[in-house]
C-alpha cells in the first residue's frame, strides 16, 4: 500500500471516531437511535413508530440526513421531503412517496406531480448497494407516478360528475322562474308573508330529503360500493325530477285565490325525493373522486365536483328566464329536465370503475390491483401500482376494516377522526351560513322586495351564475398550486367584504349607483364563494378523514351542510322581512368567524397522499 493511501486509510477511522465523540443534536440523536433499532431488528415494521416520534416531538427541530450520515441538515416540517414518507411501511419496502411540491424547494423539479423515491431508508445502505452510482443514481432516485389523466380515469370521472350536475341543477331550478311557478301554485309574490312561508317550505324541504340521503349514503356506499350507489342515485334523480314536473297536472282554477295544495304537495314530494339523491351525491361523489385520483390530480378533480355543480346551476337559472322556459306554460320543463343527466348516467354506467380503496376494504385485493392498473394505465408489476396498492393495504390492515369491522357512530368522536371531523363540519356550516344558497334561491324575490327593477334582477341572476362558473374554473387551476387554505381565506374575506357592499347598496334605494353597486356586490359575493368556500369544504373530507371512517365521517359532514342549508333557507325570508336591507349582515358575521377558524385550524393538504395527510392530522 502506498504511504498516502495508508495515511488516508488511517485518517478515515479517526474522523469517524471524532464524529462519534462529538455532541449530537437532540433531534439527530433520536433519529439515529430510531434507525439503529430498525437495523437491529432487520425489518421496517417499526417505521410507523419512527414517523410518530418525528412528527410529534421534533417537527420544528433540525435533523441530520439519515442516509449514510450525510452532514446536510434539513428542516423537518410539512414542506420537508421527509414528511412525505408513507405513514406505514411494510417489511422489504425501501421506497418513500414524495411530491414535486416538497421537492421543488430542493431544485428537483416543478410541483404538482407525485413521485416514488427509491432511496433506501437503512442508513447503512450505500448507493453502490442499490446498483446506482453517479448520474444514474440521480436519474433513478425519483420515478414519476403519473403525469396526467388516463383514458379510464377520464371516463369514470366524467360519468361520476353527472351526479354532481344533477345536484347542481336541482339546487338552481327554483329561482328565476319563481314568479310564474308561484302563480301556478296559488302563492304569488303579492300574496303576503303566508305565501312566502309556503314557498320557503317548498324550497327548503329539499334539504330534509338531502339530510336523509347523506345519512344513508355512508353505510350504503360501503355496502354496495361507490359505483352501484351512484347508479341507484341517478335513478332516484330521474323519479324525483318527473314528480316535480308533474306538479302542474292536478287541476286548478284559472285564477286561484289561494294555495293549490294538490300541486304544492306533489312538488314537495318531488323535492324530497331529489333531495335524497342530492344528499347522497354530496357524500359519495367527492369521496369517490378522492379515492380514484392520484395525489397530484386530487385537488383538481375534487374541485371538478363544484365546477360541474355551478355549471348546472347556471344552466338551470338561464332556462328559468322568461325568454327561455320560464313562462306560464313551459316552467314545468325546468323542473323535469334533470331527467336528462340522470338518464345519461344510467346509460353510461358501464364506464364507471369501482374504487380500488373500497376493494381493499372488502379484502378484494386482486380486484383492487386490476382497478389500479386500469386507472393508472399500467401493468401489474409497475412500481406505481405496487406502491399505491401497498399503501392502501397497509392503511386497511391497520384499521381492521378488511377483517369485517364496521366503524360506528362513536368512532367519529375518537382519535384519529375527531379532529378532522371538527374541521370538516365547521367548514360545511360556514359554507351555508355564508348565505350563498339564499343568494341563488331567493335573489329574485329579495332584490325585487328591496326596490330592484326586473331588468336589474335578471342581470344579477345571470351575472352571478356566470361569475361563479368562471371563478370555479380558476379554482380548478389554483387548487393544487395556491393550496386549499389560501383559497379559503381569499374566499371568506371577499364574501364578507361583498356583504358590506350589498348592504350599503340596499340601504341606498333610488340612487344612481344603487343598481350597479348591487350587481357588483352580488357578483363579487358569488365569485368569492366559487374560488374557495364552494369547492374546498366538499374536497377536504375525502382528504383528511381516516380510511376506516371516511364514508361515515363524510356523511356526518354533509349532514351538517344540509342541516345548515335548511336552517338558513327557512330563516332567510323571516330575516329579510325583519331586517330589510340589513338581511345579509348576520351572514357577514359568520364569514368573519369562518376566516378566523381557517387561519387557526385548517391544514394545508395540497400535493400530499391521503395517508400522509391523515398521519399529520393524527399528530397535530
């Protein structure tokens, strides 16, 4: 051996000994201790405990890179690549899930795509042992999970979103044609407060049906599967729409002097039936989209639920205009046309693909793998399919659902479900107590009662729906870029500001600026809703709920939404009659409280796997 080689060889152990004698940071010491226990056991079964220890105790500390003692120090927080580690690791798995969102800070590429990192977790494993050196190692350590939509994913999402379309259409088909419809029912706008109460009951009993639907949906979706549930709900939409349209059939006087109860009763039955389907859709469709989507597309596809909904609401409101179908003879068609998307969904039902997570929960591993292959357009041995299936199975095995255990109502109030459920239910309540559905359902009646002319009311109805669609389109683009929290904050602040503008306009009747200021305020109100408070509360339950209670907890969150919707709808006309131009002030107060809640409590979930999000919330 040459002298310099011998000297270098002797220097290396001395350097290592000095490093061992040097004081080690507390956090780094804990990491080395944890990794040492893994090395001694020869398995990765204890990895979840390591993850627990890191997240719970050392989130804000700095830790050394556990790979081969590299001295680079990283900050361990939610933006760290280390935070992207799958919560539960199986023996023999040496990969970890990372995202471009967290890698972008390290110059590893743009955000918004999911990756598998092949770096070994064992600190003694060297690059050479993996067969990767130099440039090859850099090229191979990140493998892209999925860069975009596959044909199967496009088809199944498109068919599932027809349920969202039916839900949105039923949400918006009782507003612009309200005048001629109320006259046909014998409760015209001029009939006074009692007629207003009957109309409010006819509109809001839709929410009672939705309460029933969302409470039944969790157990039925878990029992039947997501696909079968969506197809059955499409049939319920079809029946309910036809019942609503048939309310014109019972005979009435040419000029009724009081309520035509036979027609009102048939309308209420139809609204209750469609409400059941709508309640189920609001639980199962967002949950289904979250379960079939890869992590980097989940935000966009979750927002597609709200986008489809607002597009349908716009179509319903346009069809209800007097120049289209909102005439004394054609208005029943506005109610019955929900049969079109419902019938189309039934016809295309064979294109729906069952959720792979549902298959895992039922123990159907082969079906889950085949479904993932189809959704990801990959073969059975593809790294993406194997890794994603392993994570799903690990989560399922840890909850015991594959063994047949069904979560009960009491499980909602225990960790790890309690905290995410509090977040989801509060956001659902804020969404409805913001007054948004009152703007869509009662804007025509309310604005006319406060001095707006017919032309201004029609302009506001069209503008607020078009604005809602355009801003929701923008939120689809921003959801996985700006993040959920930022969009929620922009939304609640913008809506609170617009309620102030609308109140000022309504308390200044007859002024030259009243009409334009009212239009601006309502459009800003609806647009602010569309960018955050509209889509995010429906998206978050599918992201933050543990897999074992996801269906039940999503049902509880949707129940909160529909209950708040019913209370808000029933109370609005009473509030409007009592407060007049100040009717939106209570909703503005709720929005300000919602802003504080988002600032203090709501987590960011963009670009993270479902299992990672739930692990972080469990240790919050």
